[in-house]
C-alpha cells in the first residue's frame, strides 16, 4: 500500500484523529487571529545577513515573506553577503583587511562586494517572484523593488588607517520607500550606499537595517541569525530583554575583545542594531534563527514568540482595569472558578466593580488580575488574585500586590485582608499572617461562606 493510500485508510479508520487535527487547527487559528489583525499595515524591517541566504535556508524565509505580504504587512528586506564576499576574495587571492572590526574596502575589494551583492539581489528577487509554491499563491505577482535609497558617506581615516570605500549611512530616502510600500511592494535593500558624486560605499549591513528602521519609524526590526536569540548563562533563553540589559550584555562582550583585526560576532552586531533602532524610536527588535523553519511566523503570531525581543520598556505592564477588560478577566478567572479557587463572579458584577481591579497585560492579553475592596473601618480586602497558568513564576503576583498596596496606602487604608482556600503559603511569604474570622469587618463577616471555609490572612500597611 502506498503512503498516500495508507494515510487515507488510517484517516477513515480513525475519524477522531481527523477531528482532533481540525480542532487543533481551529484553536491555533483563533489564537493567532488577533496577531494577524494587529500586524496588518505594520512596517517590518528584516535583516538577512549572507549566512541566511545559503544552504536553502532562504527558501522557507521567502515563503513566509510572501505570506506576510499577502496579509498586508509592509516589508523591507535588508540583505548582506559577508560569507559570500569572503569566499570571492579568497578565490581572487585578495586578503581581507579589518580595522576596529570593520572591513577596509579598497578598490579590488569593492569590485568583489559589488559583484557578490548584485548576484545575491538577483537571486532574492527571483525567489520572491515565485510566490508560495504548491499553494494557490504560486506565481502570485509579488512586487520586489530595489533602488538607490541609501545615501552614504566615507568613514575616512581612523587611527591613521584609510577605510577607502567603507562608509556609513548618511540618509535614507524614506519617502520613496514608503511610496513603494504603500503600493504593496516589498522593498529590497543591500549593504551598498551611494554618494551624490556617484561613489559606491560598502556599509555595515546592521547599520543600514537600524537606520532604515529608524527613518521609516518601523514597528519592528527583525534580525535572522545563527542563534535563536540570547541565552542566559544557565542555558535558559531570554524571551524579552530591555535595551539597558541588552547594552550591558553587549558591553561585557566588547570588554572581552582585544584584537581589532577580528570581526565582531554576528550576535553582537545584530544586538547593536536592535538597541540602536529601539533608541531611535522603533518599538521592538527581534533576534531569531534562520535555522528554525517558520521562526518569523512564530515570532509574530504567537504570544511568546521563538527568539529574543528587545525593547525600550517591558511590553508586559500592570495597569488599572477598564470596562473593555471585563471579557478578558472573565476568561482568565473562569478556570480558577471551576476549580473552586475563586468565588464565581458574573459579568454584571464585574462590570459594576471593574474600577477596583488592576491587571497584568502582556501583548494586549490579560494574564493576571487582582482587586481592592475598601471598608469603612480602614481595612480593605484583596480579592480575585489570579495569574494565568501559562505565566506562573514571573513575579506577576508580586507586582500586582505592590500596586494594590500602593493604592491602599494612598486611600489611607491601614490593613489588608484576604480570604483564601488554596494559596495560604503565598500570602504568608509576603507578610500576611493568619487571623480570626472576628477580625473581618462586620459587613464581610455577614457575607462569609461557611461552605468554602476560607482562611483569613491580614497584613498591616503602616
């Protein structure tokens, strides 16, 4: 029996397997649909060094770029060609020269750079022109536009060393790029820049990507690299990194370098690019791996992504709840209500009490909540403390508690109390002590549910 026939036979014999597959697909589609909607019309700058264009890695990336273009994202692709240039220089017997970790581009080197980059640009345009193979989008007319959008200037002489045709970005023609993006085209840029006098300069591709992202006021700068983001010394991946922390890591790396004749690591170059972009007004920078099939889609359309995101401020925030958050709170607390951890609350009750809640919001999703209910005797109840099962262990409960305590003190409240059946130790570890039922305000005592038999804990705020 052929593999196809066997697959059909197995599917017929096990209809539940097909049903489970369909359910998983529906669940996935529902999960990613808010991200699809949220990214429509956004501007993304994607950095593809030469390593990402080799060994067939670019085929999967090109498919994903075509898909993103069809979903209404504005895409600028910035490509380099370091390994290809090194190979071409070696074939011609030209020694690669570096100073302060940057290539010195003399006349023969510049000719190699232009030849390699021209060939890569043609290959990229051809691949993107295919659309999505084996799909209804095969042969779709995806417009890819290139041009002299990067004005450059020479680096000049540094430490007595003439960089020759090595330059830096002087200006980005953002209006022309935006015009093409508005027409639905993808824009393809390289590490070549041009001067008003007709000179060609070899630029650091990371500098081009960062400056283009800043000039376009892009929503994201996404860098494809060898590594899947940044990893702790313990081996755990950084899913999110603030720019200050990223710069500290970068400085530690730079402090360890002694030989200016060696290039910086790819990760260090890309981390410099995303921090520069973030300081220039770009919302977020992302470091993902070209080795992982679909890394770009996972980074954009799943809550936690796949690589490391660098940003100026945390995209997870504690804030006051509003009426539009009622649905999200209900979705968060429903599993805890079903397990008996929380008392059930109706939508109507939540709507009337929504101003008492604080939230932890992560990328427009509510992943934690807590509420403060003041009483006339100067005490207040801390209630409905919940954190999503997917986000336990990130100090989110502590951050909400801190916010609640701050609000309570501002209202002149001297004592917090909480009723709990399952989480006594958590509150005790944060300064709450067990108390008698008689210490509760009279109004709360009257509402006490004997069947739940909740324990009472209190904390003085003085």
